């Protein structure tokens, strides 16, 4: 009888230990999920279509290999696109791999979703082009990715280029991504991109000369609107607009001066200063 009671005590002890372990693991998983959910709420709304994949905040982000594979624009443009693209999942193996390409910079623009849309061409065959995009670290998803500093440094390289863009060779590191084709300037036929870009370097010896922005004339200064420049994104905002003096980093400038310094109006709409 005593032996049976002893076995029962041991069994109950084991069951209690197992239940404690299961409950602690569930608590840890719930805590991790909660922290990720909280992180995903940071930032401002910027875009929608496959946005989590574009900003490394998707369900498959832990599957991405960040050791870059060195390829060419031509090789990426020759890869077969997947039959289906999912909003929050990656299409392996291209979208789970980081690539490094040496390419010619064709041009760039700031999109409405705050991405820098950069068109690059194959070194050996410049008729082959593709898009690489750099998210703003202030956007939802991008700010929760853990790569915001990399995004910002890559954006600063592009923002530091003079206009018009001089012929320059760049080295781009970014994660493979297939976009839906909808007439994008410079898009590869298969929709391949590096998105997000993690690093951009100007190839040694090919950097364009630095150009200091000339000041506006006295007449322009008299008639220009004072705008708010978001120094992280390179976009300026007009008085009365949502983000006027409302970004974490920025400064006031005359619109003519901001334009000459390379900043761009939000949504492509200037504030109607007389210098335009």
C-alpha cells in the first residue's frame, strides 16, 4: 500500500513538473508574440502591397540569409518568377536570399510610399535594368525590422548625389523580392528587385564631385514659402500639411533653397513659391 502511495506521489510530481514547463513555454511564446505585435505598431503608414515583405517584417523574415551572394543584374533578371505571390510570405529561394550587385546607377526618385525607387543597369549589358528600393525607417514595418539604421545609411548615399545624376557605378546589397508588374520605370521583365536595400556604396573612383547648393537670390527669398524638410527622407512638406514640423528629424528652409539642395516636395506637389 505504501509503495503504491509512493508511486502516486512521484507520478503527480512528474505531471506537475511537465505542466509547469508547458505553461512557462506558452508564456514565453505569448510574450514574444506580444513584443512583435507591439513593435509592428511603430511608425507611420506608408504602403500596402506586400509591405511586410518589402520591409523585412513578414512571417518569413527569420528565414532570410543575410550573407550576400554576389550576382549581376542580368542574372537576377533571368530568374523565373513564382506563380503566386503572397502578402506576408516569401517565395524561396530568391526572396530568402540577400544579393550583392555591382551596377550602373540610371536614376532614382522618391515614391509616395517614401521608398527611394532606384533604377540600376547591368555593367556588361546596360539595356538590362532592374529596380532596387530603400524603405524609410519611419514607416510601419521598416521601423520594426531591426534594419532601420541600414535603410537610413543607404538613403543618405542616394540623397548625397547631385542632380542630374552623373554616370556612377554603385554596389548594392539587398534582399531578393518579386514585385507585381504595373509599369514601373526600369523594372526587370520578371519583376525582380532588391527590396529592401541594406547597403549602397559608391565604387571607388566613380563618386561624383560634391556640389554645394547655391543660395536662393534675394528676390526668391522674399517670395518663397518656408517648408519643413524631413532630413531622414529627403522630402519637404508645405505649411498646413499633415507632416509640416511633424517628423522626428527635420528643419525649416525656404522652398527654393530646399529644392536647390536636392530635397523633393511631398507627393511631388511644390508649395507654389515664385522660384518654380
